[in-house]
C-alpha cells in the first residue's frame, strides 16, 4: 500500500509534457544601452500594449532645455512627484562626469542605469525613467502608489495595548518598526522574489541578538524560491518551512507591530512581504501561538488566568466531540445513570451512529462559520447566530442529533475561537475531524492514540532548526515563567532560550530598580504627623 502511494505521489510531481520552462520573465532585452534613438525604440517595443505605462518625449523649450524621453507607470506615480523629477532631470541635461552607476545624487533619489534590463526593472518598480540625448538613462524615485492608511487590526483584536496594524506597503511597515525600535542594531536585507511578481521581501533582525545561522538560513531559503507569484506571507511561509507537510504553522504570522517588535528583541527574525499586512517571524514554538501582546499590558495574575483558559479551550475544542463519540459508542458505562437515561431518550430517534451524527453536525457548524466569514460583517454575524440556533433546534426536533451532541459541538466551536492565532486555530479545527474518526473506530483508545500522535509530531517538528515544543521538550524550566502563566515583568530577567539570543539579559539585576519609590510630599507629610 505504501509503495503504491509513493508511486502516485511521484506521478503527481512529474513535470507535464510541455515546452521547456522559461526561467526568467520574457520580453526583457539584455545588453547595454545604445544611442538615444535606440533606447527610445527599445522602450517602445518592450512596453507595447501596456496602456498604463506612459511614454512621453519632452521637446526643448517646454519643460527642459533639451530633448528628454520619459517612461513611468501612471498608476504608481503622482503628478507632483513627476514634476519634481522633470525639474531634477533639467539639471542633468549636462550630467556630471563623476556620477557612477547606482550612485544617488541631488535632492531626489536618482540612479544612473547601466543596462537595459535595469531600465525595465526600475520602470516596473514605479520609478520614472528618463533618456537623455547623450544616451544616458536615469531613474528617479517618483513612486507614490495609492495605499490603505494605518488602521486597527481586523483579525487580532485586543482591548489593551496599541491599536495600529500593518498595511500592504512594505515601506510603511518598515517605518512602523523603525519608529518602535530606534537602534542602528536593527538590520534590513531586501530581496526580490517571484518570476513575474518581483515582490520585495525584507529580512529584519537585531544584529546583536539574532543568531547569524537563523538569518543565513532565511536568506538561503528566500533566494532559492523560484515561483511565478508570491501574493501573501502565507505563500512564502509554505516555501521556507522546515516541514511543509505539517498542518501546524512554523512561523508566527501577525499584523500587529508590537508583536513583531517584541519578537525581534527576543532574538527572532522577521520577514516582511510587499503587498500584504501580515509579517512572519521565527523561530516559533507551539505555546507562543496562544500568547498575545495584551497579556503583557494586563496584570500578571489576570493574564495568567486568561492564558490557562486558552489552553483549556484548545483541549475542549479538539477533544470534546471526539470524547462524546467514544463514550456513547464504547464506554457508556462511564456516564452517570441520570444522564444516561436522558441521553438514551434523546438518541432514540437518531438513525445515525454517533460518529456519523457528530461528523454531520461538525460539518454543518464549519459551513456556518465559513459562510459568516465570507459575508459582510453584520450579515455574517446574523447568519452565524440565527443559523446555528435554527439548525440546532431543527436537527434535534427532526431526530438528526441528540441534545447533548448539540451542546458538545457548540462548546467545541466557542472554545475554538479563543485561540488568538487564526492559522493555529485552522490547524486545530482540521485535527478535530481526525480525532473524531479515531474515537469512532477505537473509542477512548483511539482518542488517546490521536493525542499521542500529535505530541510525537510536536516533538519532531522544528522551526528554523529550533525545537517546536520548547520549553517542554527539551525541558527548559527557566522559560516556564512565560508559558502557561505570565510571571510579573520584574521576574522576567532573561530572554527566551528557544531562539538562543546572543545577549540573554533582558533587564539588569538591580535591587534599587525594584524598590518602592516614596514621593517627597508623602515623606514630608509623614514627618509632620510624627512630630505632632
């Protein structure tokens, strides 16, 4: 059976019988620049049929003293920026002799382009390109695309803490991080990914905190990507995972700047992708997906209780429905007598076995969840609430499900929403169906086998080479103060050891810093009271 499965997988990965693949985007001529007329003709040939790319020839006496041919993407440039670019090129009709390729000059960011391939690339980047009569070509940064403003996060809502979120512009996202971490130790390395999309991907890290092997690993994996299009951080994460076949995420994916700033200061490495508000960071551990930035803004006791509730909610969401199937099918003697009588009466009209009954209701809930997520906000909430109540009551009345199963499925669904990370919540939702099937086949033994397989999978899983189940395996008790509970901030002296930071000290050991300060006015008042 396994041999047959391997053969099918090999056939599914076999390249289709077509023409030889094109490794680079077509229609980009190679070679050096020529004369003014040759450059203009090549530009017209390359951008033929691209109506959003404007090609204009400025005659002497209009805006400049000499003939200049300009190319720009209309939707990525503003008129004001183009006028500044033309004024800037007016001073370069007689270009300085000491200007070298890729050198920035003048008040605007400009580059002297060495070949025709770079000309096309900078035009597609949103810069305006100018061909001068002497055959030289310059690119000026007039890139001002329309973009979404900084708004609140829609997927990671919190009550305490900063409310801003990343947007789709990589420049804006990097500026938000720079505003939070004002240090020259914050390094940024940028690469282009995608044969046709040419997305900018930035690897961000703290030079004196992040391990160089993590940075090198990410650089090698990002540069090795050869794909047509990278649309989102999720696409990139699947290309650089240690274990791409695992259902569990191996990188944090968030749109909250304070979380990324915190991860960077813990020695992690972040990956920004242009065109998406979600940012990756790693290495990640399993327990970190159930932590939020709000935990650190809240008091430590309340934050610890909420974290414990999240872990309990995860256990309920993945095992409660499977536990119902196992107990009702094989271990009904474990049910108290009064409850067993009520369960027997409610299941008397149900024509399906417990495993099929549970799968039908779980699939129904997932359909309602997906429908509510895809519809507009107000309509989706109404459909989710009303649909759940109506379908649940109708299923019990029609004899499709028992009352206790409806309660079990409802609790599992509510508990699944308590997981802060959407990608982790989606993985746990998928695992739940497997546990239900195992419980239907082998009862509690099947449920425990499924949970044991999950733990074994966590033990062998890694994120950028770091253990995924840390600090539980390998055992690192010093990191437990920020796992199931959140210790008071003065006790969190060291950074987590999972990332192996170069500098482990987060805050110094100084008793003076922890002493309670007494205001001067209070001291004077107390002295007056004693004298009286």
